[in-house]
C-alpha cells in the first residue's frame, strides 16, 4: 500500500459536496416527449438480437433535444438493459463492441453518441443540453450523466426490456459520466466505470496520472469553474473518489482498470475501490485490472457483466 495523506471519511450526504465541488447541479426535468422508431432489423447477430433505431425527443425548459439511439434487443426473452454513450457514432459501435457476446449474456444495449447531448468543447459553436435549461452551473460530465438517465427513460418505452437490473457503463470521460449518473439515478442497479481515471474512479490523493491542474486546464468545460481552484491542492479537496463510489451503495459498482493506462492511474482506482468497500455489502463492489492500455475491450464488458 502506498503512503497516502488521510482520506476524507465515508459518510452520508456526500452527493451535495460532489455537486458543489466538481460536477455541478443536474437540474430536474427533461421529459421524454416522443420516441419514434426509425428502423428495425430482426434476427441480427446470428438470430440472437433485433436491432432498432429510434429518434427520441426530450422536452427541456428552453427547447427540445433530439437523440438518435441504437438498441440491440435479445430475441429470446425480456432483458435488462445496459445504457452507454459512445464517442464515434452509433454505427461505429457495430465494429467496436462485442454485441453478440453481450446479448448472449442476456442484456439489451442502448447507446447514443455523447456529443448529441452536450458538445465536448470549452467554447462550443452550438450549445447542447446545458443551453436548454435556465442558467445552472453544471459541467459537461454532468450533462452526459443526465443523458444516460434519458437513455434509461427511452429504454423504458420499448417492449422487451425489463426495467429491473439496469446497468450504466462508460469508458474514460464517459466513465466519469457513468459514475455520476449512477450516483444520482437510483434506477441503475449496477454502475460500471472503465479507465475513468481522474474525476472518475481514481483517488485524487494518490499521485500518478492526470491531476486537477492538467484536467481543468485542458477540459475546463467538464466541471464547475470553481473546481480549478484545487489545481495543485489535491489535499484540500473536501472529497475524494472513494466517496463517490460509496455514494452509489447499496447499489452495486464495478471498476475496470488497465495496467498500462498510467494516465488513468489504475493503482489510484484500485485504492478508491478498497477505501469504498466498507460502504457496500458483500459482493457490492468489484474491480479488475487487465493487461494493456486505455480501451473498452471485450474482456472489460464481459467481466463487468458477469459481476
Ligand atoms: C483525456 C483526459 C482524461 C479522459 C480521456 C478520455 O486523456 O485527460 O481525463 O478520461 O481523455 O476520455 O479518453
């Protein structure tokens, strides 16, 4: 065990502290107004799944947000759903993700491209969902977390999805968003972060990898502006990320790390899991570290879903 400065204790009501310090306030609301089926292919993936594309309209106080979703639905029986945002568009996931194995493990998967919810840009040419609510202070990570909850709303309108046992997964910056969604939305039975690193599952107080100075310089739009005041002052932060994981208890959490992903600090992720463990019942929190680098691989998917 490396020597760490004392970690802030586990305790009740840390969500407000994370809201104020890092992610910002996710406003209530954003109502699903419409979910329109765009296309349906039955019996894809060797007959194991149906592939449905929807266009959803989410009504927000200052306008509507449109989302294009891709759903793989097991043909055999009602299935719990995995919701996950993707980086490069819904079609790219057809090549990148092991859909057939996931479906054979009994899960439906619903995804949308993350920039449809909020651009990933400190000065976006067009605003995302944060522009559709009256002035609130929330960062892009919180906006993507909001989007993950809207994906779960959309899943709730589709026949063949069992609303119990919903899973939220995210990789890297979207792993940070998955954790914040899992904290805030109690409908998620399991929250999975993959290589989520700084402001995700990694402890700030474990030196190594990305720090607050680096993340707030390059990605100021991800967090509340005042978070940058902690650059170089990790020890003064009122929170640390084991508390974020613990805030999901008694619902379940699984953290995936990769040995060569030094920037995401796999050791800091492991230490956060261990420090959070007392908040969970037996089997409430799980962890793996696999060989290799920064990526969401089949091994990550299958170990998380087996958990
Ligand atoms: C950058 C960033 C990380 C982030 C990653 C990603 O490396 O510094 O915090 O997790 O991008 O999203 O791929």
